[in-house]
């Protein structure tokens, strides 16, 4: 398997935890019990786990969607996969190698584009290059992250890759534009190109279309499906849109809350491209909705 994740337990605000791949977390000891809890003698007073006993494996090029009610830990799980959260007990392996922090082999697209406002579209896509560019051009200062004048063929090759990505997302004509000149859909296309720039093996998408209008969302769903096939990139998608999960994923994991855990795995045995109006998509969408309703029923009954 390309990706192998096991989250034994993840808490918020707890002084407990073993970091990824068995490393002690910053807030806990190697034994998995927080030092603050031991010192205070009130281990039972710790908050309940946000995630518990989650196993996730992904083959190269496979596409996985996570669905579930708000607060079930979908985005937290994605942050763990991205290397942005190591306060958990468990491990993340990529091609058998333990992951400790962000990796160029993992691209991330967030709910908001998160573009640098002072950089052009092309410079935002190529931001990965900035550590090798120094702090200025000659004796004059330049904007952080801007592309320097250079004859280095490596920079030319990478710029060509960035321009190709902009062509693939339909923004080649806007390479010199600033983020403030873009629509919401265009800005998210730039974020998608930037995530693919490092040629990642795994692409993580955290509800990337939730703030867009319906028509733009459909166009970007089709674009993501096409790019994933073209680049042979594995996907993990967090979404509240059940139809989006059916359209983009090979498997859908339905998560429950308190603690966040996987309740059911639903395969999506449909060939690409998938059509929104097809009976097969409608049937799987209905099945997922029934599963989600069943998962949420105990929580609703408890709150009533």
C-alpha cells in the first residue's frame, strides 16, 4: 500500500499522546499517558478522543472520500495525513516510510485558496521554489516569493511545469494576475495547480468547493477527476456533499462522531467519467444518505 495510517487515539486539549510513527507527542509521554494527567491524578478528567481506532490504507492512484456529520473529525484526520498535526497516538506511513511533518509527496488544497496576495498566479504556483531563490535580486530588494531573473535551466524547467499546470486548470492567460483579480473559482484552480506542482503522490482536499456556486463547483469537480487520472495521483477528499463523494471517489468512508471513527466503507464501482444524472450515481447517493442518517440517529436521540 502507498499510504498506511493508523490513528489509535487523538484528543484536543489533552496532555496525552504519542506522536506519529510512535514518536512522543509534544504534550505527552512515550507511554501514551499525559504527564499532566499523571501529575494531577485526574486522567479521567481529560476530554474524550476526537478520533479513535481509525485505519486507512490507500493504493497508488486510488481515490477516497470521507463523509460524516460536522465535528466527526474529518478535517482533523486530513491534517494528520498532511503532517500538520502530530498530536495523536498512531502512525502515518507513505510507501513504508514514517511521516513526520509536511512532505512534498503530499499536496493539500484547503477550503480557502490561501494564495499569497503579493505574488502573481504563476509565482503562487511556483512558491515551492522560494527557498532556493535567496532574498533579493542583485542589490535591490524584491517581493518575497517572486521569481528572480535567472538563466538557471532548473528554474526554467520548473517554470514550464507551472505554466503547463496553469494550462491544465484553464488559467494560462492569467499567469501574471494577482489573487485580488481572480474569482473564487479561479483562485481555487490556482490552489489546485500549486498542490500538484511538487508532483505529489497523494493529494488531500478539504472541502475545496464548499464556498463556490453550484455551477463552478460542478466544473471543478470534473477538473479534479480529470487531473487525478492524468497525474495518477491518489486522492483523499473531505466533503459534506454526498454526490461529490460518489462522483470523485473509488471508496467512501462514512464517519461517526464522539469519537470520530469509521462506521462503514462504501465502494463506488463506477467507471469514469461518471454522470450526475445517471441512475447508478443516484442509487449510490441514496445509499450513502441512508448510511449517514443511520449514523446520526443515535446522536440525535441522545440530544433529544
